[in-house]
C-alpha cells in the first residue's frame, strides 16, 4: 500500500472513530434532547399567553388552566384542550380525536361542550381535542406526528378548513421549513443525509429549535381576511388536498376510522351567495373523503333546517355556540354508531388520483380578495 493510501485510510479510520464516539455519546448523554428534538413538549409558563411560539408548529398552547372570555379551558401537557391523557392507551379504551382550528377547539364554550366531547359522551368512549386556534392542516399534521398520535385514536375526525383557506399575512409552508426538513431549499439534501445521526439532531436542536421555542407566537387569524393580506391562501389548495389525504392515510394505516366534518358559518344560513371563497376547499374535502370512502358530516343543511337564528348557532361569523356544538356532536355520534357497535363507518373509496385544483379566488396582492 502506498504512503498516500495509508494516510487516507488512517484518516478515514480516525474520522470514523470520532463520528462513532459522537454518535454513542449523543445517544447516551443527550437522550432528553433527542426526545425533545423529535417532539418538543410545550412548556408551562405562569402568566404566559395561551399561544406560544414553536418552530415546528408556528404556535402551540401552553399547559395550564386558562380563562378565555370567562370560559375555563384546561390545557394538558401535550398542549391539547382537556384532561391529562393516559399513554399508552389502556386496554379496552376506545378514543376519537378531532383536528381543526378554534371553531373545533371550542372558542368560548366549555371543555365538555365541544362537539368531540359531546359525541364521545354519547358513545361511551374517550374524546380528544387536537384542534388548536388558528391551526391549518399543515400544523395539524405536524402536531399529530410530533405527539398527538401517541393517543392512539380509533377514529380521526378531520375538520380543517377555515385556517387553510384564509387569506392572511403569511403562508404556512414557507414558515414550517424547520419541521419539513427545509423542503424546497438547497439545504434539504444535506439535512436529510445528516438527520439519522444523533449528534447532528442534538446540535441542531440546541442551536435552533430550543432557542426558537422562546420566540413570540404569531398572532392568530381566526377570520377570513385578517392581517396584512398577501393575496394567497395560508395553505394552497393543492397542498390542502395532499394534507387531508395524508391525515386520512395516517389514520387508515394504523387501522383507525376516518370521518370528515364540513363546518358551516353564519353566511351559510342563507342562499345569498352561489359561490364563496371557501367553496373550492369544500370541494376538495368532499373529493378526499370520497377517495377514501369516509363519511362527511355536512353542518350547513343541519343548521339551516334547525330553524334556529344565527345568534343561536354562532358566537360570531363562524364559531359555533354550545348549541351549535351540541348539534354537530349529536350528528357525529349518530354517524359513529356503527363503529361504536363493532362495525365500520367507512365504505369502499374510489381510490381516484388526487386531481389538480385551480383556485379562482387567489389574487395578486394589489387588491383585496374577491368578494364571496
């Protein structure tokens, strides 16, 4: 062997030994950091706002008891509304879990008045509320993958729509690069190559993620048109379709049932508008549900046919009152009865490819979004 080859071999052995030592040392000495890097838990802070910054989720709920407009909200150690869960799930326990934003979380209604809890009580199962104010489908996916799927739900109820189709001052995909491995950037290849190494994940967590957890949470837009609009949706319509599909696939791959809830707003109580800015996103939800054979609970006709006034059903433009939640919860319980009795609520899906959607309501930022 030539001297140069010997030196190269020696260098490779030394470097390999260093990497091996770093890897073993990181796994032994920094196990807590490794766990936090995969699913950083929300940190309780006395007097902190309910929403705290998180680079994986944009914002999350700080654990503790909060009062919102005089309504008590219990936030557990997972950052979800409700009591502390038992993990792993005990034998014989059945759980349903819902995703969505503040309309699902239960803005200005009690913990047990949200529709997931209304349905769970009727079915004699546990109901878990993974809806967070302002959350889009991107955030819900990250929340489930990071920690909420540890609840091992038997049914996933997908209710994401309002925050996804919102015209706001930011686009979720552009802000979630820390969690999506810098998708679409030049650093993606290097990051993916190094991510299996424990010492790299510890270093990256210490230098970026842990510091980012102290960032101030972004303001949450709950209404269409909040903030300085940029002319595009928070989640582009084709990304929305893929995200709903991923949520459904996540559940089905673990043997869970899937149900979609098509939410309503105050404007839906009239037939004034034939097409609105949220119509394309509703079409997407229906298509994805049909693709997987999942039922869709349509809230619009239910609310219309109730004969109740808008003030009876909505706190504002889109947040259901306790009465509205009760109606949705009753419908959800009725839909899930076959599952609760040992059957299924799913039918054979079409399996059709996800089509490419064109959103006619995006605009160029030089004017306000088109009217509904």
